[in-house]
C-alpha cells in the first residue's frame, strides 16, 4: 500500500504482480486461477477491451494473497 495526502490507498493487481516479481503464470498458481491468460486479463488497463474483473471467489483470494494491497475497488476505480 502507498500513502497519499488523503490516507491509504491500494494498488492494481498488475502493480502488485510486478513489485513482487510474479509472472502471470506464477500469480495464477498463487491465486488458484485456471490459466495465466485469466490473470493477464485482470491485470490489463481498464480501457482495454480484454480487461476482466475477477469473480468474487477470486477477489477474496486476491485480498488474502496481497495482504490487502489490492482491493476490489482497484478493479473498478481508476487511480492516477
């Protein structure tokens, strides 16, 4: 997590993945996703036609695996 003037905010899954040195494949394995291409779609920019929001069962795992650094809002709200 990073701190802004207004308090704490989280990061995108792709930022977290890069910071931790995970490939799409290793992150898929960690989360329990069926394939690396699924995770890649979660990591795309929101404007990308292939961007996909994880299902609720994966959101819980993402919260746990990232220790709360990646929040569900990070898939819906663009932060600069």
